[in-house]
C-alpha cells in the first residue's frame, strides 16, 4: 500500500498513482502556498501605495521615484505576471492588483 510522502500515512486504496500526499498534508501544503502568495501580493500592494503617495507629492520626478522604489518597467511586468488573475483563479484581489499595476505601467510610459 502506498503512503503519504510527507507524513507516512497510508493513501486511500483507490487514489490515482500521481497522488503523493494524504488529504491533510495536501491541504496544509496548499494553505502554505496561498499564504506565500498573499504575502507577496500584500508586499507589492504596499509598494504601489507608497509610490502612489510619492506621485501625488512630486509629479515632476515620478519616473525617478518609481525607479528608486524598484518599479522599473521590467519589475512591473514581472509583478503583473506574478499577480495575474489567470494564475489565481480569477480572484478579486488578483484582478485589483493587476489593474493597479497596469495603471502604474501606463503612467510610467507617459
């Protein structure tokens, strides 16, 4: 009988061959991945709002302020790819963050 690769618990007899984790370990793994994604999203959301605050106080130096905060065109593209709704079940948060990043990219290109 096959067992869970993480905790050693026996897998259900009719589990497909590609199953490697028991249900409890699978859910724990998913929860950990979701938490990591949420932390990453929250980090970039905070950075966006920091830059948005700089933009309103110093419109002439927006490109420089964005660059100093790490918001280059390449970084914004990577953030869009990371947060895109297609990668996160079309969640509302992913839609909101991607929309903010697309707006930021448009403003950076002006």
